[in-house]
């Protein structure tokens, strides 16, 4: 199995359909199907069961995953090391962060990067999912969680505060929540469990045992907008919400904290364009 076939095999294994695998790889679906058929013929083994719900790995396919992932790791290491000695201030840099971090400081940092180095092409992805830097899904990440992988370098950028907020119209209709009553009589706006499991129990250290969940979202900007529209009480970063005339801070003394980290793979430290992007983000925080 060569690496080109291995990456197609892994894409099908991870995505579950030829169409999704083709989209991930940037090639057409027919090519993915032909390459899979050719791979199975060359190995003399069926790697997937074709089912109505997608492609499921056979026992032979499961065995092949380990070897294919080893090939992937070697190919990605080679790619990172080559990029790591690239001194050109040009080419693509992939940055991943949440939508709220992008809107409130990462985009401004990328604007300054573009002004200083217009030949650097920025590929910015916003998601609450943790992107894998080791699989080179991104070159840089701005996260609220410090990674534990020894291959990743992290730099603390800032400690920020969160508090509870609601729209003036909501508070006029429902009144101010009472501390210690589990948000009884109130609606709340929270993240989906896959994004922030703690929101199912507490927001800003306040239990939500008796609250009614009005909406669950997977985006920080949607969390903010739902609160602005009067859907309920929510937890928001203070730097986003304190100056917003469409929101009122509840219990000003109640606060929670989170850290913001810049993360990159150790192999990319010497890449000029990745370093320039990292420096632009770090410059957004004078004390970082």
C-alpha cells in the first residue's frame, strides 16, 4: 500500500462515505471509488462493507488502519519538518479558533499579519471542535484548553472572566434570578453538551437544577445573540458582554475564569510564515 492509497483508505474509514471522503481530500467521488477498488484488488481483501448507512470497516480493514495511520504519521512529520525549515514569508498558514475569539481578536491579528506580509495566505477555521494539529488540520490554534500532547507547544495568552447576562426585556418580564435557587423560574441559554458539558449542571458556578433550557447552541456568537434576543440567562465572556447595551450583567460579584492559549506543533517553530502568524496573535496581548 502506498501513501496515496493509504490516505484515501483513511479518509473513507474516518468519513464513512465516498462523498465525504472525496470532499475531505479535494478530489471527485468517482476517483475515490476507483482507488478503493484498486486497493482492495491489490491487497486481495475486502476493506469495507458497503451498507445503506455508509462504509464500515471489515476485520481486514480494521487491521489496515494501524499500518495506514503509521504511514500518515510519517508523511505528516516529513511535511511538518520541511515546512519548519521554510524561511519564506509566503504561502498558507492555517489557523483555527472559536468564532468568538476570531471575532474579538484573531481577525484583527490576521489583518495586521496581512498588512505586514501580504504574500501569506491565511486559512481561518472557526469551530468549537478541537482540531488536530498533529494531523496537520491546522498550523496554529487559539484555544481555551491547554493541550497535553508533548509534540505541541503552548503559550498562555490571557486569563479572561465570564459572568451571567440577560437582555433587559427578559429581566423586565421575568425578574432577576435569586442566587442559590437553581435558576428556578428562569430560562437559560447554554452550549450543547458536546461543546460544554458543564452547562448541563452549572453556569458561572450557579446550579441550573430548576432552570428551563430555552435553546442549546454550538457557537459562541449564537449564545451571545440568543441572550440579546431575550431567550434567557447565559454565561458570556465579560470582554464581549460588559459594554453591550443589549445585555445586563446579573450578580456583578459572580465571576468565573478561563485561559486562552496559542498552540502550535513543535516541528513548525522554525517556519517563518507560521512564526509570523503566531507573533501577530501574541502581539494582541501585550502581557502574553
